[in-house]
């Protein structure tokens, strides 16, 4: 771990670790007292009750009693690895971010996760996967907190508690596969048609990746890059796996979930141990900055939309290699704290209303999850850049700060930090114009909920289409409510008539009125699919 505050004494963690190494020969209490026996409590006679006076018994049991912290409210199930990001240097034309300049190597910690399952759930369930990268750059930590799908279910973060409540295990029995849990998810999705595009991705093979090493990653939102001259551009971040994109088929995913619930984390850990690192290239879709923040009719603030790669090429700007397993799952994977607000000069956020809510949510939840405001001092969260903040005290403070006047400006303490200029590396926000009436509303450009869902469907190969039809049929088939199934079919009808007809047939329901192609029958739909295994039973 790096020293977090250059003005402070070595942290307790560091001095403890040094001390532990020096006297590691003997088992001790937390106070450093050597122990003669850790298998027998101190008793009043061999058959007597244990004595209150047994400080070792009480310390050992008490510490054990408090070993757990709350799991993440979402993305609780995860696995992580250390590695390095090497920049090719071509991104310097669009951003001044130091870690993207030519030849720069930056340590990283990456946590992959599922969204809805608890910490002990299975890896291969159908779900979105988190792809969170912490870059320990010379200019401070930059977190790219992404997913393996490029769009999101909702356009405004105020609905995040709602979509998660609808998808998490049902609150009475906490069974994710309960009929009612399927009802709540599909109820939400069919009542919020903005979710349709993301649901198409989730029901596709992307929802059951074969391995973390064969997953793409996406920053989802549009970011604003700033170059050394202060020029700006808008950008979408992509991770492209060197091993290619590969998925499981549904039957494999189900078998793996039962036979080896650790399928993905085992694959990553074993691969790294065997000398096969996970590799990805970072890609940028660079778009012109503009007052309306639109590109080819696509609203760049709408997180339910992609920019098709045909319209803006993904330019590869660096390589991520994950080649070291964590030393301790709890200290690293469980305690790592990603935050979309961890930005470095040259990378800014936009006003995407999903991103805006995220900027509040991560720090807020970590205050509870990690027990107060000092979790940035945990070794896994420590920036590798020098830190000299005037933040003081609080639960779990591990630093011994010097001085008497932790405020600026002051004329009392010598040697306090001063603020930096932009030329000295300060993070200075671009002076982007904002304005307008105070309203609870979306722009009209957010109203198109289906065209990109259709685009996604049309981009699939025949067998991929069959998998999507099977997934919708299976998942909607678990719904208790026919009303919800019918409402979802209405959405699918607006995505594609063949898709809708095939799913309706699978559910034993009529395709809804208004399905455009009258002559479309499920078997006709499937016969048009070039490589599928045939009509679904
Ligand atoms: C956790 C991604 C939307 C709140 C995470 C994690 C990822 C992620 C990857 C796991 C981080 C880890 O490994 O520790 C995303 C993406 C989103 C999104 C890509 C949309 C594009 C949101 C929204 C909110 C939110 C809208 C709230 C308004 C949270 C919270 C956590 C979390 C509270 C748990 C963090 C922790 O306990 O450390 N998210 N998320 N997310 N996300 Fe999001």
C-alpha cells in the first residue's frame, strides 16, 4: 500500500504490517501478546464454565462475530484481479489524461460482477455483468464503472431503486425464481418501455457470457474528453476482449450454475495462475462536441442508445492485462470502492440523468457499506498519487495528521497544501453552458424506445435470434400474470413482428393486435432464420 498522506506518520496498517513481519514467529493477540494456546478457553477447572477474564477467548470470538460487512446493494457477487493498462498514445489527440499518453503504464484493479444476485449466488445466471476498472493514475484514481452491455434499462437514475426492486428476489420469500419475481421484473419492463433495448441485450447471449475474458465492456454514458489545448469531444468507452466475445448456451449456463457456481471466478483465477492473463483493448468512439449533444439524430445523453460502430469507429487506445489474483478477497475485492465521480483531468461527465444520479449514489452507499468516510485509506482504494486533503477525523481514521489548521487559506500552519492551477494538474471543470426551466421531465428525444431494440434484433445471426426467442419465452413463461405477458408482447411487437409472434406462440398466447405482418406465423418466422436449430418446442 502507498502512503496516503505525505505529511502523516505511516498509517496504522503499514506499521502493523511491518511489525507483523518482524515478530511473525509467534501467535499473538491483537495487542501483540504472545499466546500459549488457542484451542482451549480459560475455565474454572477442566469441566467448569469459561471465565470472563479470558481476554483471548473474548477477542477471538468478538472479532469473528464482526467479520462481515454489508454486501453491495447491487453487484454483490463479484471477482477481481490486478493488472496493468498500457496506453498506445493515440488518445493524446483527444484527451490530456496522463494515463492515456504514449507509453504510460498504469496499475489497475478490475472487479467483474453480476447485478442482482447476492454474494453467494451463482456466476452463470442470466444477468448484466459489471466491468469496473480502477486506474491508479499519477493524477489520482480514475474509475470506469461499466457493464458488459452498452445501454441501460432506465434513462433517469431516480428510477434505479425501482428497477432494482423489481428485479431482486421477491421481498417476502427472497427467491429470485419465484413466479412473482418474474412478474415484478416484467411488470416494470413492460410499463417502462425505455427498458426494451436493454432487455433485448439481456435476453440475448450477452446475458450469459462464457467467461470474463470473453466479455466486452462499456462505459455506457457519453463522457466529455478535454485535450491539452482545452478542446473538447464527446466519447463512448468500450472494452474489446482480445479473446473475442463468447457466450454460454442456456443449458450450459444452467448446468454450470449447479455444478460449479464459481464458474467465472474460477476460470479467471485459474487462468491467471496458469499464466493466461485476461486481455482487453480500450476503445473510444469519438464524436464532435456540440451544443445539442446529438449525433446522427441520437441523443448522446440518453443511456438507452448506442452509437452504431458503422457511424463512429471504435478506435483502440490501449491494452489492459489482468495477470495477478488478489491476495485477500475481503481486503481487496470486497472493500474496493468504485465511484463514477473518480475522474482525472481530461475526462469529464455529461448531463446524462442516469450518470447524474450515479455521481451521488456510489459515495453515499459506500459510507454505509465501508463504515464511514475514511474508506479511501483502505489499501485497495488508496490513490497512488500523493494525497494531501484537509479531510479529518471520522470513523476508522488511520492517519495521524500534523498541524492545527486544516483549512485554506490560513496563516497559522506552515507546509499546508495549496490549491493547484490547471497547468499544475488541477481538475478544472469545462465551463459547459447549462440552463432551462426547473422541471421533472425528459427531453422529447428520449421518447424513442424501440428503434434501437429493432436495430439490435436485426444485427443478430439466425441462431442468436433463436436464443433470444427462447430466452423471452422461458423467462416470460415464468410470469404468473397473463396481463403482464400480453403487455410485454405488445412491446415486442413494436421491436419486430417475427420476434413477437414466435414468443407469443411459445407462451401459447395470440400475438397482440397491431402486429404488422399478418402472415407471420412462428414457424414462418423461424424458417426465415438461416442457421437456427428449427422451431422451438
Ligand atoms: C455498483 C455499474 C447504474 C448504483 C455498480 C457496480 C458496477 C455498476 C460495475 C459494481 C462495482 C463494484 O464492482 O464494486 C453500473 C452501470 C450503470 C449503473 C454501468 C448504468 C449505466 C447505477 C445507477 C445507480 C447505481 C443509476 C444509482 C442511482 C450503484 C450502487 C452500487 C453499484 C449503489 C454498489 C456500490 C458499492 O456498494 O460499492 N454499478 N451501475 N448504479 N451501482 Fe451501479
